[in-house]
C-alpha cells in the first residue's frame, strides 16, 4: 500500500482549498466585470497542440501513455489550448473574444530536481483577435485590477518587448546568439565576458544589460541605438502605450521596463510581462503573459494568423503572499445547523427537516447527526466544529432548537 502521492504531486486540505477558492472567486469576479467569459479546455491534448509548433519545450510536457500509443500530454499552460479552441470551435463568434479560465496545469520539473512540484493552479485571461496598444493596455490594466482586488502590496510589473529584444540581438553571430540571449536574460556578465566576441560586441551587450528601469528613461536610452525601422516603430508604440496607461489610472502603475526580459514559452511576438512580489525579502512571480500574434495561425484550418494577448496568475505564489493577509480566510466556516434525531423513529423527519433548512437562495450548511453519540458527545462535537444551531427532532413533538 502506497501512503503518499507520487513525487511532484500533493493533496490540498480543506483550509487551503477554501483559501484558494477565495482567491479564485475574487479573480473571476474581476474578469467578469471586464467582460470576460469562462472557457474550459481539455486537460489532455495532442502533444503537437501542447508544444505550439516547438514554441513550448516538449520536455516540460507530462506525456500520457495510451493503449493506442497516441501522442497525448497534460497541458503545461492554457494559452495554446484556448487558441486551438478559438479558431476551430468558435470561429463564428463576434470578435474580439474575451475569455478567462481557472485550471490546473502540469509540468515536468527541470532535470536534477526530482520531487519538485509538477501540478500547478492558474487563473487567467486571453484577449483574442485584437491587436494594438489599446488591447495591450486593457490586459495590463486588468492584471493590475486583479492583483489590487486581492489586496496584494509591494508588487511590480516588469515589462519587456519580445520583438524588440530579438532585434537587439541581431548584431551577434547566429551561432552564438542564443548564448548571448541567455546571458542577457539571466544578467550573467561573467559568462558574457568569456564568450568569443569582439570588444565592440561585448560593450554593446553590456549596454543592453542596462536597458532596465523607469520606462521613459529606458526608451530614451534605446532610441540612441542603431535601430531598424521596425524596432523604431516598436519603441514609438511603447511610448504611446505608457502614455495611455499613465492617463488611465488614478495612481501610477508600478511598471519597470526591462528589455532583457525573456519568457519561458517562446511564442510571444510583442510585449511580455511578469508581475513580481517582493514581500518578506523574497521575490515571487505572481503571474506572466504577453502578446502572441502568430500562435492562433498554428491551429487555424487555413493557417490564418490572428492576434492575441493574455496573462496567467500563479495561484500558489499568490496564496503564499497572502498567508498573513487579514482578508484571506484563516479558518473553515462551521456549519449553521446540526439536526439530531431524539429517537430512532424520527430519522425520516430529521432528513425532511434538514432539507427544509437547506431551501432558499443562500447556501445554508446543514449536517445530520449519524447516530451512536451521547448528547454530551454531540455538544462537544458541535462546539469544536463551530456549529451555530442544534435541532433536536422527535417523532412526536416539534423540533427543539438550541443556539450555541
């Protein structure tokens, strides 16, 4: 008999379930206020769908063996599945499509980290068939509204631009470009200095390292680089985006522009971003997302490209940040009623009376005493379980009500 879940999996006990439900319910309420509708996609997908044409590392996908030896896997994220559903099942819907979700995802941990968590819980949104800075601004403002709704503090939005980042790397030799990208993404100056690059290219790479900070200041610095016309247009769009965001809120958004930001899933084509918390001297990635204008074309029957942008929020990290928060439930609610049969002949009346108490629009938590306990044990159980009311039901008299 195996008494523990498999490595990388874990059980959620009732209090943690209640706390994460509180987080999820608040997030879904915000998503609905912004006009987003919930979608549920399959946990199992074809492996080709999950890897998004190679944009998602196949080694992260937890594969499933079937009798027919089909190439199936458990979703490592939701965007690819939602993109598939949108272009194959929802083609007649009015555009743009605003979709939201709450779901579990599965990922293989990196090599050498046996036992690390493999199942995660996310909530997020996808805004499909919409491009431009207004759509980008909506997603960033929605992310901000979501985190503020939960009462999170000391977090920052770190924003990059995938296409601009790739453009800045074009000056490096193709055979070493990915290594340079890795060094820049991880701020690894030591390894960068060891690469076989000219002094001019090393100095250029170090200049890219510095493209982090207050958005307008960073854009001013990158504007002095030798940029392609496309890169110049991206910089202009970023300036317009930050101006739009600044004028759309009562207080400044906590945004840091980081043109070295690289996301794990390589299907992003425009802005990319992470929401990072810095509570208790520890940084946690609360969520991430970005623009992906080529992803939907992978699944479209006619291979038509359509724009999209979205984000996911990592419920485990949010939960950890809120553990000391007063609004997060710190105990389970007790039931409102315990209905007890005073004699064996009253058991039918007990179930009938309990069902009467459960009627109505609001949920009233009612449990039935299952027998075998003395009145003293029942009182002790009710107090320990924070049950508010007892109903003693007799086969001959009206119920006797006690409020504890």
